[in-house]
């Protein structure tokens, strides 16, 4: 069902509020960790949850700013938003399936901040992508661009786990055997590929609730008609 009247000010306010909530939750987490001793930024900001939420906050801010400036959404911004939606959807799924049942905070010890970063932001960013149609059409061929970030993050985590012993999540701990870790990585890879393809597919559809009044942004030049 489409919403009539195009309430873009409300959408923009929700995006800005969501970005602010994410950033406040990250700052609260930083301060909580700092209250117990020195903060190692490579550890605190090495969590996929924290990094994905920073990407999500940036995507929400950039999208709101573009709307306020009355500019059409570019393909690079669309890809950035697609990355945010993919990563945060994975954050929500992995937290619900692998971390929450074990009572693991996943790097976010403050309870309300944990809720914001693991539950609220994944729902908000993915719902914004699905429900609101102000996004460019993105081809499936761009999937590899979205996968670069999680692949790089996983590589760094595996190297750190093998060298200094730090791992952000228990299912990536090499102490359980690299065969088990490899299976988890394979499962997460499949999840990322599937999610990124779904996110890109959604970009080529109208918003379920609110369509965009932006002019269409083409991913390639249209073929000329022969006379």
C-alpha cells in the first residue's frame, strides 16, 4: 500500500533520529569501556556490529542530507546504502541466531546500546531500504563491491586470531579448530551473497510504502533507437 502525500519530512526526521541513536549508542559503549580501563580502538571498533552501525549511521545521514538538498540519489550513495542494509541485516540475523542464545553482548556491554545496535538499527536500515523507494536501480553485477568489506573484515579477524589471539565473536575463535571456523565463514559467506543479491534486487523495485519523486538514475546509458 502506497502512502499518499509523500511525507518526506517525516522520513527524513526518522533517518536523522536513527543515525543519532546509533552514534549515541556507540559513544555510550566507548565511554562504558573507558570507565573500566584504557580503550583499545582496534578491539572496540574491530567488532563487525560497531563498524556496520557506523556505516548505517553514515548511510542514514547521507540519505537524509541528499533528500534535504533535493538531489537525486546517485549510484555510489545507493551502493553505500545497499552495503549498510546488507551488513546490518546480517548483524541482526547473526545476533539473533548465534549470540543472543549464548547471552553474548557482541562488544556492546551497555544493555540499551546493545538493543539499539543489534536490533533497532538492523530493523530501521533494512526497513528504510525496503519501504522507501528513493534509491537508484543497482544491477546484480555490483554484488562484488558489497562483498569487499565483509571479506576484508573477516580476513583481518582471522589474521588477528592467529597472531594476537583477539577475536570479536566466539564462533570465529581458532581455539575451536580452523575447520569449525572455516564452516562458520562459509555459512556467513553464503548468507552475505544471498542477502546482498536480495538487497540489490529490492533496489530495482518501488518502495512498498513510499515511492520516490526523484528522477530515475540509470546504471547505464540507454540504447539508441534506430530510425
